[in-house]
């Protein structure tokens, strides 16, 4: 497990992390990556809401509403957080959790 510190752009809401060999947007990549284990807020790591919502969809839940709420919660965690916990120890980079 590795910790990817946030790099925030001054004057905007953009947050990036160093992923594999490049910098990627936390909002458009990390929340939807199968390697994202959670957001570090203070001393705690809060699990990625999208991963929890996606497992609920696989069990027959309401996909659109649950995934939208999870994305909004993830954005709130990123706003308050300092880093992403990533279990990509092999260094392969972004890999969508929605592909099988």
C-alpha cells in the first residue's frame, strides 16, 4: 500500500497525484480506479465510496443514484483530505474498476 500525496492547483479545485509515470486528476481517475483504497483525511483513511456503491450495484441496487451519491461523497473527502491510499504496488497505474 502506498500513499499518494495531493498536489493542489492554486486558485482552482483541481487535485492531482503522481500515478505510475504521470500525474492524474484525483476526481476523474482515483475514484474510479480499482487500486484506490481510500482517502486519507487527517490520520484516518476513509474507504472509497465508489467501491462500496459498485459492490451494491453488483448485488442489484439502484446504480445511477448510488454511484452519483458516491462520487459526490468522494469529492467531499478529497476536499477535506490530504492523500490517496493506493494498493498499486506493481506500478501499473490507473485501471478502471468498471471493467472486468
